C-alpha cells in the first residue's frame, strides 16, 4: 500500500527504508533478531511477522510498520526454526507458524497459540487465488495433503502423495515435486486425489511455479544430475499448458533458476532468480530472458502479492529482503 517502504530481514536484524531503498534505518526496538528465517506482511498499517531464533522467542510482530517490535510467546520447535509463516490476508492478526512437528495458530498476533493441526504436519502454503491453506502431513503410509478453508481451525484430509515441501497451489490445483523423480504430482481437487504428470527431461525439479490466472499452466526448472558433467549439470525450463500432460522445452542452460514465479496477471510473464546472477524476467513463457536492473545478486524466493501485483518481494541469500516495483 506504500510502494516506497521496504522492510529487510538481515543478519543485523530488521531494517526499514522509506525512500525505495536509498537509505535505511534500524528497526530493532524490542526485537532480538539475527537473520530472520521467514517474513510476512499484511494489512495497512503494515502488520509484520518475523520467525527464527529471536533470543527468548521464535516469533516477533510489529503493529507500526517495523518501528517497534514485540517478542511474542515462544513456540516449541523441536530444535528447528520456523521456516514457514502464513498470514490471513483478510485478518492480519491471524498467523500460522510451522512449529517443529506441527502447526501453531494465533488470532492475537502471537500473544497466545493453539495447536492448528495434528502432529507431524509441516510446510503450510496458501492457495494464490482462494486463500485456502494446505499443509503436508507425514504418516506411516506416506505424505498426505491437508486443506483448511478457515485458516487452520479445521482441516480436511486429502489423498496420499509422495511429495516433499515444494508445493504450489492456485484455484484448487496443486503441484508438487518428488526428489529424484522426473514426474510431478498433480491434484485438481484440492489434494483429495493425485495423479502423475508426464516426465520432465531431468531427474530433479529445482523450482516450480503455477500461473494464478491459469492453473493448468505450470513451469518447472529441471536439472539432470545423472549427466556425466557433474560440475554443471544440464538444466532448463519446461512449460505445460495442460496440467503436465505434455511439456514444451522453453530454455536449456547450465545455469538453473533457483527461484521461479509466474505473474498473477499474465501466464506468459515469468520471474526467475539465478544465484550470483540476479533477477531475470521473461515475457514469452521462458524462451527469452532479460535481467532486471537494480536487483539483488542471489534471489532464492520471489513473491507477488494479490494486493500489489505491480511489486515483487524477493528473498536473498545474504542481502535481506527486497521490494521491487515492476516496469
């Protein structure tokens, strides 16, 4: 809602810029943060959540755009930091955090917490169009997808799927990779049933993205680690317009995309991050790419908000969080 305001989670804690990143101010009053693991922003004025090992706590929140922070009630995480945080876009006081062997839910910005799932549930993600929350439950029979339409109050069990924590969702269409496999898992009914896609050229999916405006259009960045050239395994971008029934090769290179995002408004507009080579964009479905100017060197996460489609939020390896206005 205020395009010139940027928040960055860094090894020095939280920083804020009011002039598009030209100058920065320390915003660590009440926050004992070193390298926050996850950052989420919702509402106006901005309600911000940070997760990680924050001294006495694992969650901190700010109600004034990062001017001051409050350490919230600690969450038991079984020795692992909270790698995922999801905010209710209609009620910014509600937040779900990954807490080791399960999910925790708060409706008061983290002052109190309740269990939001059975044990052995992780990796909450939001449907880019409906706002439904999906999470992966680990059972003796395998992984199963859970869905919540009331932000973690109740969950519906889906079918078994042998997938890891890379899941993308739009309009009830879910896609997930399986490490070491050329085929993706796909669901068109919110995780209730699953099927396999056609095989990709490589045996490892580095990044995965679905078009919010057309959930049958998906992109996968693949690499072939069975190739004898181990130093730089071949990789490329593949596109499917039929939910993975067929694939079209869009790009082939030894430089894989560490992050991949499809623009909310255009299924042919892509954004990709390459370690040490910056942020790139394609307007023809990945056939040709142009580097974006004034972008971070090592993007690993790219997010586009439904409320700000003209802005990208980019998480990096060691340069904090960037906010980039699209041309």
